């Protein structure tokens, strides 16, 4: 633009002596071009001519045309919730029922985790306890951890080959067996919600089985095989924990995690009783084996419960309230006050099975499960006719 203005000024000087009309025309043109040049300048830029810079390359222009990256601030920076929302998972946490007489009675609530370690998150939430509103709904806490940690945190957890091993790094004090059962049940339920967990081992700060007063660490099982049948296993109409009616002795031993051995030194091949080898565990149960297979299980232990929550030591009224009209009540032979409370299944599949509660007229003294006719024998194997099969 400066170049053109210089040229026009030269021509104007040459034609100073021409006619006024031409001189006026050239003057008007000069004024217009000067005004146009001024309009093209930024407001803060002077009208002094400056050297023209060489044009930038297309690449430079493209780069300059891109918007600058915004400076991070509280309004524009992506929040952690937005960043991690794609990996959030909902998990269940099982808490004990505060006023339940059944220590295995638990109820689940939902929690949301943005962590990859959902099992560890779920246990941490269990230890944190229910919220205020959940406490008002009857949920209870498990015993809190006390003392210093020997691992730098509250607990460690590992999952291998379907076995979840949880070890606390601080002390957990239980107020009796029932309190221990509540804690163990809540932990097992919480961990077994995950498809990768089929068995749970719970250890205390010193690496001993939590709540095991025998001192034998029975939860660790024989060698590296975890015990699968414990006093906390559930009683069903077709079996006790993993041991089912109809299994052979070898199958039952493998399922239980320890050997079942004959009660007598000379077992009758037709019918004989077997017991767990780990008697120090205090599991008071006998397995009737007839013709090589388990036909009946007699349980005198007060710790395991049925699927509906009944146990040895419950009153007759408690059992009746759980099973209602599905119970048949009959006098107990050789007893003036005792009864058999027999649960009769409605399903076609289980029609030959029975769940029986033997009572002293007030409380349950024994739970018997098995197939007929063995489950109905009053004297067990003694009721079998000699030579019978």
C-alpha cells in the first residue's frame, strides 16, 4: 500500500500544471487510498509504514488457527467422578441383622466402587459399618479392628483358584461364638457374591483361623486343601454343607476337606456310622453309611443352621414358626414329652427325603436329614433287619 501511495504522489507532482479537474480527481484518489490504508490498520497500530514480513507457510497458519488448550481450572478440569464413571461397579455388602437370634441372618446393601479391587472395597465397606439410615433399618456392625497394624493397613486379601483368603492386620475381638458367626457369615456372603470366589478363609492378625478356639487352624484344611465342611455349614434336606446324601465315603471326604472314618473298628458293610477325623473341631455329627453311601446325617451341634434358620437348641415354637404347616408333629418313641418335628418337602425331586427335629418336648436336641427309610430309623443301623440290604 505504501508503494502505491508513493507512485500516486509522484504522478500528482508531474501533473501540477494540468487542468484543475484532473488535479482534483487525482487528489480525491489519493485521499481515498490513504483512508483505505488507515482502515486496514489495527486501532493501536500507528500509520507509520513498516517493512513487510515474509508470508508464513501454510503449516504455520494451520497451527496458529487452532484454539489454544484451555488453562486447567476448577470449572473446566474434568472431575474425578467423570473420569472414573466408566469403571464404576455396584457391589453388595452383607451386614448382620441387629436383633436377630440367628447369627447367620444377614442383609445386603449396595455400594458403588470406582476401584478395580472390588473385593477389597466390599470388605472395607463392611468394616466401615452401615450408614445411619441402614442402622435404623436394623443392620448391625461387625466388631471393629483395634490396635496397631502389622502390615500397614487393616487387612490383606488374595483370591486364587476360587479361594479368597482374608487376613486381618489388626486385632478383632469377638464377644462369644455367636458374634464370631455373625462376622464370618457377613464376610463369606460379601465375598462369595463374586464369581471368582467359591470358598473363604478368614485369618486373624497372627495368621490363625478367625474364631477357631481349637488352636488347630481347621479353616486351612489338610495341607493346602481348605476345609469345606465346618460347624458353620448349612443344613439342607439333601445334605450338610458340601456333603450330600447319596455320596460315597470317598466323595464325602473329598467334599468335606477331611476324611470320614468309621466310628467302630469293624464297620458293618451293610450299615455303619462314620465321623469326621478332625474331632478337635467340635463338629458333633455322625454320618450313616449304608451299602457304601451316605443315607443319613445326625447333627447334635448347635452351630450349623438349616436353610430356614433352625438349629439345635431352638424351641419347638421357634421351629414351628419357621416351617408352619409343613411340619408333621409326632411323639418321640421312648419319651413321654419329646417329639419328632418332620419337614416334608413338596417337590417331586425331594419326595423321598426328610428333615427331622428331635426334641425333648421343649427344645431341639438333634437334627436328622436323609432318605427314607433310613431317616425314620429310631435306633439307626440297629433297626436294619439282619441280612437286609
